[in-house]
C-alpha cells in the first residue's frame, strides 16, 4: 500500500520515475508526486488523484536530472490532496522524502518540532520525517537518516534525497524496500515491479537496515552504521507477466489465467500419491493456527475444513488483526501458519512475530518470492501464481486453496495415510475444469446485465463452501460498491431472511456434497419470500432448476475441490457488474493491493 520508486543514473529520470509509478499504481492512487534533483536544487511536483494527473503536470515542466524519488499514495494520515501528497520536504526544501507506513509516535514528534519553530504544512505523519532528518543533518545524510529512524516508532519504508549529496538513502522497518542493482544505475522501490525494466538483480532490505545508493553501487548498513553483506537475488518472472495482454483490466486477465496459475502451484508437487513440498514440519503437530486478512482469510477457512476432515488435526483460523491483540495461547506443538499474497501484509507479519515468541514451528503461504513473510517463516509454500496486479484478488485465492490442500495431503502422509488416488486425479483435472467454466463467461455476463442495478446481494453456502460465499460477497462489494453479505445458508433464518424481497438476489452454492439437500431447503425459503434465486450447481437437478430464477452449471468435482470451481463464476459476476457500471475495476476506491500498514 502506497508505492515508492527512486532512480539514480543516466536515463531520463522523469520518464523512468513516471513509468515506475504507473506500475505501482495498484498500491495506492489517492495522490502522487515526484522530486528530481536538478543541479543544486530539488524540484517537486505533486497532484491529487491518479498517476495520469501527475504525468499531465510533469509533461508541461522542463525538469530532469540524474536522481529522483516519486510516490503514489494510499491515504492514512490526512485526506487525499495535493498538500498531503508525497514527496514531503523540510522547511528549507533541501531534503525530500517519500514514506510508506505509519508513525505511531507522530503526536509527540509533531509537538517537539512545533516547539522548535518548524512549520508543518500537511496533515500527514510522513512530513515529520523530513523535518527530523533536517534537524539532525550536519553534512551527512546517512547519519541524519539513522538518527531519525531510531526515534521513529511504527512502520516505515523511506527514500530520501538531499540537494547537495549525489545519493539516495533508503530505510525500512516493517514496510518493504527493494534495491535494483544495474550497471552504472540503481533503483529503489517498494516492489520489484517498477525495477524490472532496468534490472532483475535485486536486494531486499531487512528491518532496521539502511541503504546508501549511488550511481555506481550501494552499501547496506544496520541502524548502528555497521556494514551488512547480502547476496543479490534475481527476479525470475518476466515483465510480460504484468502486462494486460489485450484484456480490458488486469482483474479479468487474472481470472482468465487461473487454469495456468493453479497448474503452476501444482507443478512438481503432486505425482500419483507423492507430495513434494519443501516444508520442515514436526511430526508432533497438535494444532494448526492460521492467520490472514481479507481474501487470504477466506482461503484459510477452506483450509480449516480440509485439514480437520482429512487429518483430524484441530485448526484455529483468526484474522491477523485480531490475533495480534487477543490472548490466544500458542504452544510449541502448534504450527503457526500465515497466508498473504504479497508476503508483506502488516497485520499478518505482526501476528507472525507475536507467534514466534511461543513456537518455533511457523509456515507461510505467499505468492511473492523474497517477500518479508517468506523470509521470516521457518518454511513455506510459494504459490507461483505469477504477479497479481488487480487489487481484488482472484488467482491468488484459488492457488492458496490448492496450496492448503497439498499441505493437508502432506500432513496426511506424515500420519501414515495414503493420498486417495481419486482425489489426486481430480486435483490434476482442476485446471481443465476451470477452462470449461471460463468458456461460459458470456452467460455470466448476461446475468450481470440483469443484476447490475440491484443495491444488495446475499451469498449463501454451507460447509466448505461457506467461505466461498464470503469471498463472492467480498469481490462484489470491493469493486462494484454494492452492498453484499456472505452467510452460512442455515444462518439465513437467524436474521438475513428479513432482508429478502423481490429485489434481493440470493446466490446459492448448490454443488454436490453432504449438505446439498439442506441448501435446497434454504433455496425454497428464499423463493417463498420472492427473492431472486441464483444457483451455482454442478449437476442436472430438477429441484434446483425449478427453484432457481437463474443458474450457472459448472463441472462436477469432489466436495473438497468444489470451492476452487465455485468461486470462478462469482469472480466473473462481480467483474462484469462493476465494469458495466463504469467503475475502475483494477483500482477500486479506498483500497490498495498490499496493505503494509496496521
């Protein structure tokens, strides 16, 4: 959340930074700004709104140099506005900073600076960083940044410039910073995406590390100034993977990529009854605790069902943001697992660090290679789903479920139980079955046309598909701003049934399983109250067809795999409704892709 990019080298800095920002816009798009060191001064341009607004202003100004920093913002402190946009500067204008994160001792620092006569012009906590650096600056930017970082409490990923020093200083605590290592040129960013056009050689900062970046190289130091030696890592995916490839939106592209993304998650990990995961997990696990946020929390709920059914091991699933402040006992025989697409989610990372005080057994399921969570856990599973740019997660969700299933089967093998051949065969057929659902996208598009003006939706599922109901509702509200709720179907009669009338679409997950008859009864209850019944079903059933106003038929599979198929029509339905209502599907209001603040 929020995007940072900086460059030092011989390329046109203005163009390089704007192109980098555009690739980071999924991380925030409330406002944007750019600062370029030009001779012995720094010129800054800031705008409210998306990157295109900044580009329009920058294109009309003749500025360039050999180093600069830029930022696209997701507002925390202070409303989206030009004055609250980054970069921020000290009162002299000699120092500029861009910042991701939240300063928790903001009020105390602000009071201190105000008493010293510092003029604070914005409503942000970030501006205070520039003033603190200026306070400590005595001709050495690196030392001033180090002193500032020691004072700040909270999270930060920053890039800093001084007009008189031909370098960029970067620092990190809890918010990602990556250095791009080129030939006589260097980059710094909050994500590898904007670096890819320059180099694939990167170095990720760890917490409380500071990088001194110059045109011909860089040095990483700890907060006390000691040099840290770190190996360069190579980004393995291609720039082409983050392009739209002819699709109108990244979200649609990523929905359509799911046959391939799931195949990539499975590749080399399941053969006949053999599971190959590089997980270092004890044979004495007594309980699994999973924490996550948003869509990843929904996949964790599916994982709970799979683990408890197939291994008998009890599973606790908690929101990471709640676990942080709860008093949940964690024992050394508990496996603590975290799930995060980006591997940088602040709440999830904080929950992990809390759990590490009580158990040595930690595992992660992440998509981004080299991310903080991937480095912090003892072992884990990379999704290999490819970059996910659309803010509303789609392919990461289905890959997370498949990764959780593989993990479940590995635990089952540890218990001395064989992998069911029928289940293994069905897992390998899932990409092909998703293809068949995607072939029905025009049917789903027509349904979206009928429903796009409805103000409320209800999604109902039972058992393993209750989390899919939650996810379907989340997708719709995220990108269409239509109120939607997911519920266990049986809970409808304990409240939500009061909402049902002729204008309420109710989406049922009515696929084969032990609770299908119960779901059909719930459908009857909605029909009796004249609600609009929409069924996702996997077989010809005259009862379902008679009760339903509309239905989408998907291929049959085993109940354990049904969430992966059931969610595809719900993703497409949400996408088409939002698009038909003229909304920016990839950049829904108030949201950002990688939530790196608590």
